[in-house]
C-alpha cells in the first residue's frame, strides 16, 4: 500500500524537495493534498503533476485565481483559507502529515494531525518553539510519532535510535554552519543588506530561515526545538560551529562516547528519512561524502557577542512560558522588516531583546493565550520598529 501525504507548504524550499523525494519513490508514496500560501504558479504545476484530491491556497484571492486557471481539471478540489489546512492535515486518507510551512501558521494543522494520530513529519520549528508543551503532550496522548525534518534534529533522532534509557544521554550538540557572517565584526554586521544575508554558504533554503541562519536565531530556535523533541534540559544542549555542514549534530552519552550523523548538506536526505522512517531507502540525485576530498572537519565555539540571537533564544527557552512566543513573533516581524529594508540587520536582535524585556510572563500558557501573545508582540514590534526606521 502506498502511503498518502498531506504536504503543507508545498511551494517552499522543503516542500519542493519533498515532492522530488515523492517523485523518486512513486511506488511508495502518493499525494492526497497540497497546500500553499499564494504561489499559485508553482502550485499549479505541482497539482497537474501529482493530481492531489485537494489543494488548499490560504490566500483567498490566489485560490480563486487558481480555481479559474484549473477550470476543467477534474482531479483536484481547490479550497481556500487557513482552516482547511487543519482539515487536510487530519483527513482520514492521510498517513503522513508533512508540515513544511514557515512560521506560526504551522501550529494548528500540526495539532490537528497529531490529534488524528497521523505520523507528523515536522519541518516547521516555530510550532515547537511557541507551543512545545502542548504539542508534545498531545503527541503522547494520541500516540502520534513526530519525525523531525530539520537536519539537526533528524540527526539527533537518528543518533539516539536504539538508546534504551534517556539517562544515557549526557548532551546534545547542535552543529551550526555559522552562516555567511561568521568572520565579521559587529561593525561589519551593521552594514549587512538583505542580499548579503540571503546568500548562505552551504544550504539553499527559504528567505526567512536564511536570514535566521545569518543572525544565528535559527540555531537558537533549534535549541528550543531540541528541548521539546527530545525532552532534554537546556543546560544539556550545546551549540558548536562546524563550517563544513557535514556533521548535522551529535549526541554525547554518559560514557563520553559521541555519536554523530554525517552526510553532505542536502535536505532531501532528512526529508526522505522522515518519510521512510523507520526504514531506509536508496536516495536518488544526492551525493555521497568524499572523505579524501573533504580532508578536514573543523569546529569552533559560537560568538554570542556577535550573534546575540543565540543568547536571546536560550534565555527565552529557559524563562519558558510565553517568552519563546514573544521571541518568535518579534523575530518573524523583525526579519520581515529587514527583508523589506525598513530596519538594519542589527535591529533584529535589538527588537527581539526589547520585546523579551517588555513582556510579563506566564507559565504553561494555553493555545488562545499563545496566539494572542503572538499577535500583540507583532504589533508592538512594528510600533517600536517604526521609531527606528532608517
Ligand atoms: Mg536546521
């Protein structure tokens, strides 16, 4: 029997690579539903190729345009609105809900899929950052496996397969490429433009996550993501810079042995593993590591003075409650403003820190409170940013 997928965020970088993996394993997987925000040009091509039963376009106008465009194409029902993301993620025909949307919009469909007991392939880290306590508790209750797609977390997940007792794990070590500005000074960073931030040395990814990699907020969010996925306290999660991006993360055990996972940096590898877990399959269009050519793997400590987002994310995670929500919302807003050239690169950590300082916290927030705090933080970030405008 083929496994049926609902793929949310199909036009983004991870979404498109997921369809490449599905295409290469046509006898194993089929697409039940695709969803995108408004990129109907790419979505239309995907619909014609994969013939899903349903396609959701969250932007209403784009949905109407696509429905008009595909008039006469009978295979696929076009729906609009965010609510339908929850419907397709939890639909009875779905085996795997693949959550590849970017940002907090991934939260409700992830919860819907978990409640329906689906296998959840999770490429959206914001969901765990803002609501890790709710998501993991629900996953436990529904017995829904969450398979991480983020390359670091996929690596850790694979490194601990076969670990019989969590107490055997001493430390998780997340690797980070360090991004394009690893060797900059703070003064150099003040002149960074969106174009500079968008050219990552090793990975090809969406815009938001590429900027997050440049500020190292991405690694900060990954610390919080790892805490929830693997139920490991923050003081047992380390970050090390590894510019070659060959080791995707490591786990140190209590006997000081370290297990690492290596591959060339290619998202298709963790994507395929999330789909085939607990099995493995040969992978097409991806390369092996050539160790002789590689020669050296290097490591260094991250510079938190240069990349304050790393420190801010750890602080938000440790303070817990609503702080990670504030961190995430302020960051999403700041990155968006930076990409629109409304603020400078160093304003991103400035805004995030200002928001973290200005919020009263509350422990174990409910979903409504999380969504409300997200909205309020965005508004406040915007207000403060207007005062900074270039
Ligand atoms: Mg990652």
